[in-house]
């Protein structure tokens, strides 16, 4: 039978297990965590590893159960459950959080970020990160790190998307995101909000003509089985905040918060590395699965958005101070 030191060594913690101070009187914590992400997505696998480590290191005193694949409802429903304290934690996409906390959606502004160095600098520290975290706190939510869900492309069945005109009239599935809905309307498409868990059926039955998402998400949802064309538009980035119900989090013993926070931070770092590796190989795998891949001129798509007033609209909606904080990392946006 392994010793306690051996167990912790296997977790990479380098510390002896010890009871969590403050839990003796109340007993073990049994908490729930909701997520819209599929079981095979790196967000799910890395969080499962973190929850196993928390359970082991706390000797079972902290037991957080992850419910992936929208089992607890859609993103907006899980956000409501989190704010009510029905669940203690959730993963929520920046795009869907925009309906609750408008500034949370600002990293997904079309073609704002072109790579990860500036993106993580903006979201992990500095004035833009502080603005988003403060706004989430005002909504009663404690924010941990951001899990990567990648730069988004378009996948369709009816026709390839090689120019802006190819999007006109296209019924494209989007998450519940004002920013993404506005983006595709500016392109002349017909965006429709469909839950991630229902997207495969919507594409298979023709309720939607296509969807937009990152390559790992396209693979995880298996929508390549019912679509034929992949267009590398890279039009927007999205990620998922790990969030806690503020009062529940504040009520946990300090040692419990430190343990959970440490493993959540480690999960974010692992997930980002795993996602990049998965994304790097994604296009080749999707080609092997039969998708025809196009690489449209992204500059033309951005010019179309400028001409449609997309950037002017969102600068007014986010406000000058938030826009200036964003441009600190991206450079000037829009005309």
C-alpha cells in the first residue's frame, strides 16, 4: 500500500498530505462544477486531473464533481445556477459571459489578437484583466484563470467560405454571444444561437448550414462527420473562465482555497499547452477525415468589418477606457 508521501510525490506536490484546517467541524466538502465542454476536450481532461489531485491531496475532504458536456444545462443556465449558488464552480466562455458581464467578451473582438503572447498578457495580468475580473466579482463571481478554446474558423456543408460574400445568407451556429452574432451579421450571414450539445444534430438535419469554432472543438464535437468544408478564417478567439460562486468561495477555509486555487492554476497551464499541441495537428487530422480546407484572405474579412461599422459600434459599446486597455495589447483597431 503506498504511503502518504508516495501519493503526494505521484501528484508532484512535494508535500505531505495534511487535513484541511477548518473542515473538521463541517465534514468533507461535496461541490459541483458545470462545464459545456465535451469529455475529450483538453479543458475537461486537465480539470479532471486537477480535481483528482485535489481529492487525493485533501484526503477526500474536498470532492468536486465535474459535469461536462452541458449536463447541467446550457452556458447561460449554468451561469444562473452559479450565481444562485446551486453549483459552486463552472467553466464559462468569454463569449457567453458577455451577456452578463459585457466587458468579458472584449477579448473575442474580431481579429483583435493574432497570437498568444499578447492575448495571455492581456488576460493574465494588467489593466484589461483587472477590469474583467472586477466586473465578474461585481456579478458575484470569483475568477481563476482562463482556459484556451482557440481561434475560431468556419466549417460548412453547403459551400466553402473563401470570400466575405460566401457568408451571405449562411445560417451559421454561434454561441450565445452578442459579439459573435454582431460579427456574422456584419458579414451578411444569418447567425443562430444553438447550444453546443445540440449543434451536431442541428448541422446533420440542416437546421444550420455551418458553425464556427476552434479546430479542437470541431474535433471534439465530431461535426466533421456532417460537414465538408473548413475555412481558416481565424475571425475570433474564445476561452473559458474557471469561475466560483463568490460567497461559497469566500466561505471556504483558507487552506481549502489555497489548495483548489493551486491546482486550478496548474490545470490552466497544462490545458493551454495541450490545446496548442492539439490545435497544431488539427488541420492535418481534419484533412485526413475528408474536409476540404480553404485559407481565405483574413485582411479582406477585417476590412469588411471596418466598412460595416463593426469596430465603431463595439468601441462605443465597450467604452473608451476599456477599448484603450485592449489596444494596449493589440494596437489600433478599426478605422
